[in-house]
C-alpha cells in the first residue's frame, strides 16, 4: 500500500504542475513587442541600366532606391548580367554603391 500512495501523490503533483502551466497564459499572458526592423526598405529596379558616374563615366549596373530616405544608388555590374561579373576572373566580385541622386519623398506626403 505505501507504494500506491506514493505513486498517487507523485501523479497528483505532476497533474497539478501541468495544470498550472496550462492555465498561466490565460491568467497572465506574455506581452508581445514588435521587432524593430533595422533595415531600410529597398526597391531594386528590374533589369540593368546605364549608370552615369559623377566623374563623367558610364557603366552598366543595377539601380536601388532606399524607400525610407529616397536615396538612389547604382551598383555597377560591368556587363548586362544582373550581378557583378568579371570576365577575366572566376572570383566573385563585390560591387560598391555609387550615389546617383535622391527623391524628395517627404514632399509627397
């Protein structure tokens, strides 16, 4: 008999603990916080366009617009491919941003 009583007490303790865990979200629900997005929304223009560099040159590349600030950047690709390619090298290239201009988005509101 003593083992039966000990088993019943342990099962009762487990059932009580599970009930506390199941009821807690209804009594004191956890607060939800919106995740702060640290990235600005970007619009990447489809296709490859001729970019005019401030130094006077031109190069093929992608156009990217920051929708929060209105800044427009060009990323040279060097060819009509949509990503930076070096025809002489098999290594991946990294394209640096070239500031092209700015849209005054604050005036559109």
